C-alpha cells in the first residue's frame, strides 16, 4: 500500500544566504561597559599583547639543539616571558602530535595560571584546528572530513558534528576551534578541497551555519561549547594555479554570488571569529584587504567578533607578497586592513611583533582607535566564552568524551556521506559467502581514511592512529573472517621530491590471489597532505594506480573501486571496466565500518557528490556553468563531467512526480510554494536528497544554467510517497551585477527538481 506524507522545507529558499534574517548581535551594553573599564585600565603594551598569538612550542622545554623534549613539558620561564612580560593574549596548536587529556590538562594549567593568580589582567584564549573531531586529543571521536560531511546533505548531522567536536574540545580544555572552513572548492587541484563543504554556496551556507550552531550552542558560550572560526576569508579556495596560497582572480559579481554567501550566513548565525585568507585575490593579499575585512565583513555585515591572521601571514606581506617593504610595514598593513590578532606564532618573532606594533602605534601609523577596536573585539569574545569566570567556564567532568553515542554519530555521518557512483549489474550489495581480495595502496592503514589534520598536521604518521579503529582490510577481516579475505598491497603511496608518487609492488602476488577470489575490492586514492605539502601537478590519479586497476580488470573478476581521496582525482580511463565505484572521501575513524555496512547492504547508500567530479585534467567546469559551457562543435553536449554535482546512487529507485508551483506569475512581494512528490519504487528503505534548482532564462548578465536554491534529505520506506515543499521569494531570484550589487530582472524562470521542470514569470 502506498503511504503518503507531506514535508515542508525548513531549510527552504526564504532563508537563502541569510536573506531576511537579522544578524545576531553577540554583545550587550553590559559587556561593552565591562570592556570599556578594561581598556581604560590597560597599558599600551598590554593592548598590543592581546593582538599577539603564539604557538604552544614557544612555551615548551627544549634540548640544547632547540628541539622540543618528549614527552612535552611547559617551561615556566618561557610562560613568564610571553604572558607576563609581553602580555600575549592567545596560544594555539599542539606541538607536533596528539596529546592525551591529562597532557592537555597540564598545558592548560600553566597557560591559565598567570591569570588565575591575578598576575595578568586578561585570560588566554586557546585555539586549535579540530576540523573533523578533536583530532589533536588521543581517543577523540573522528568524523569524516568536511567534504564528506557535505556529501551527507544533512544539516542535522552537521549540527550534531559541531556539538560533539565542541564537547570534546572543551573536555581538552580548549575554548576556540579554527573551524568551519567555508571556502568553496572551485579549484579541484587545491590541496585543501577536502576541508571544504563543496563547490556550491547554498550547500556550504546551510551546512556551515549548522556546524556553527553545534559549535557555539548560542551567543553566550557554556561549558560544553566553543567559539567557531569562519575560514579563510575569502576566496582562498580558488587559486588560479591550483597550488596552495597562490593568487586567485574573482570578479566582484562572482565574489558576491559564490564566495561571500557562506561567510555572510555564518556571520548572521553569530560566528565569533574569522581567519583571513593566506592567499591573494585580484592582486590584494587577504591580510591587506581593507575592503573585504573592514568594509564588507565588519561594515556591511556588522561582524562583532575578531579576525585572526593565518600562520605568519603578517610576515608574508613582506617576505612573500612584497606589498610591505619591512616587517613593521606588514604589521601596519594587516592591522589597518582589519586583522585584529596576528598568528605570529614563534619566538623571537612574537617579541619583535609586540615591539614593532608598539612603535607603529606611537608613531601614529596604527591609530589608538584602531588598536582599541581590535582589543575590544578580542575581549568581547573572551567574555562571551566565560574565560573571566571561575574555572574558566569549565565543567568539572566530561564523561561523554569519546562515548558510544559520540562514536555512533561519527559512524552515522560516514554512512550518509559515502557515495555510490557506479553499480553495474547490481554487483553490490556483496554477498558474505564471496571470497574477497582486498588490495590497493589505501586498503590497510587508517591514515588514508582520515587524511591530514589527524593526530599530526599532515596526518601521515600511523604511529598515532586511534586504538581500536580499523582499516578497510581489517574491517573486511572482522566481518568475513580472515579465511575469507585475501590481501595483496599492489601499490604503495609515497612522497618523492616533495610530491606524491605511487610504486607498484607484488603485482604477481596480486594476480595469483585474484585468481582465488570471487571479487576484488581495490582501494585507490591519495597520500595524506594539506596546504603546501599537498600541492599536486595534475588532477589525474597517479598512473601506477590506474595500471593496478587495469590489471585487476584483466583477471576477469568483478572489481569494486573504493576511492579514499581528498579531492576528485580523474579516473576516466578506469571507470568503464569497474563493476562498482564507491567514493568515500576521507570518512574518518569509522569509515571502514561504514563502508562495509554499505557494501553488504546493511545500510543503503545516500551520499551525494558535493562537487562536480571532473573528467578531464585540462577542462575544469562546475554544475552552475553558463549555457556557453554546454556548447560543442556538434551541438550542446560540451559539458561532460565524470559525475555531476549532487549525483549519487542507491540500492533503491526514487520516482519524482507532480512538480507543482502555487503560482505561475510572481510579483515582487509574492511567495511561491514549490511542491513535488517522491516515491520509493524499490524494495528497501532509502534516503533521498531532494534538490531544487532555479534557472533564469534570460538576464542582462549571463545567467547560470541552474543554481541550487534548496534541498531536503528524506527517508522513504519501500512503496512510500512523500510530498516535499519549498518556499521561494524574490530574493531567491536576484543576482549580482558587475559591481556586486544584488538586482533582479523580470522574466521567465525555471524550477528544476530531478528531471521535472516548471516555468513561471517574474513581473
């Protein structure tokens, strides 16, 4: 019997990019009065110190060669030098690897002791990159990286993720998380693609807002939440060369339509801090961009938190970007552009920073008004975090750290993120009586499931892998028993001359074991890396891995390709002969468990691509391209990705019908209700992402072929039908002109859901 339900979108179009929502003020008159009193009592050196951030290494004991002693220990003299003599306001980082909860407790004891003993006037704010879990605390719950979280298309999972990361960060004594990354993945070569929420501004806005809800829990932060940090403002994810921290070129129209919306939505959600783009946009370094930081972020959007630089970026204005002739000139540029805190972060540079900034204020090149504004913003966040309160607003205990409930949430996120791209002849689900050969360079180590920012910066050291979590091979052995699982490595991933490389190994062993198997699960992907170490010269999957795939096909056995990768590597030449292809992204510590549940049909696939999966190395295009991209010499078939944005298969099929618009003609003040029926035509329960796209048929500036304007993820039992509704207003039909001003033009628009299309007129 067909069951029918009606769902109305709560995400819908009315709130697209935050339109119609007031920006959340994070302050009160009482807080500002308290800040006034503090500012009046502070010396110039104390104010300058608040704008200085140092890395933990600066405070650690070292040997005679200057190397940090293991296990780490705080050097009290270094604490006195930085926090008492130079009045440093912030500390970040972890050294080089994960710490235990006990070690974090010891670090926080020394870092906060000067304030608690009333030796300093202001407490330290401590920041960390906990971007897919509290990835620098031993035993922390590790989720999929952000790109995988985006592939869930599930804002509720994003909020749960934020809540759990915040809780476990606070269990570690950390009040400030350098997350979420709101850069758009518009350059697939970029090494930090995996840290983003995909290529689309609407998807990134919705998921980013919900992460921030989870992190902060409100404006006044309690003992179980943290300050969020939007990053990297703005345009960092589109370097023209594809290499990290290299220039981008973004016209004002596309800055407004593509790159700014996720940050604006996060600002309206009440995000407390922002980190600045280390790269260059339109010839202006991010840290010198007064227009974007001061005029747009702080002016137009009324952002009341503070802006922190990225690593050493005030120095880079002098040494790399060459917009400042001296270090002091770089400091002046950054602070006057609107950067409030500088991630210096080493000694002796922090001492130099404080001295040069003090000189610049005394000379008048940085006004006292600007310095006071920066310090006010920093103090405002410290007050909201409860750092002035007893015990630094910490709870006595955090019993849910790495709890079964937290781990189940991470598993759920992995289950909903992993995306089925091909399933020829319904080779999946696999059968448990099949003998499986597991092979490939990413099959037998957790580092390939987690990627960078896991236990270490680059995430490439298996010595710190979470105890008890499994690789893909280990999970197959756990599920099927070792007698039913064969293993042959086939290839190794390594770094040669600073770039990724693959080396074939044991190919004859691979062929021999393939002959004894019923199915081959071939795990291909990337070596963990981020930022400059993650730069690559081609998006093509390394040739040795493709050779291994072809060797697998030559055996005549069905081959399931499992991709573990931080960006969509081109696999065009090995797609056709694969029986199935599964994109796992970087699914985290529970990725192998989730993968096996999906491969064996214990759970249905529901992930959808958060980016356009490119097919050609020299032709990079996105789903929201103008119609000119569709043109080819033989017609309109020029746009040819491997898989389109939003694509993902399931073990069931969904039928869309009855696309209905409440009005066929729309005035400026009208709202149109868009409704559509979705029916599960298969025999198993499934989750489907209902995606609504709008096309402007004609405009004075070239319109996109389609743009995502709403989505909902729903679950349907076999045979069940649900009606999904979206609300659409004038603001959903606007576009930015050449000057970045939002405008609208009357005309014909198309609503597209799945393969259904309906038109309406804007009067």
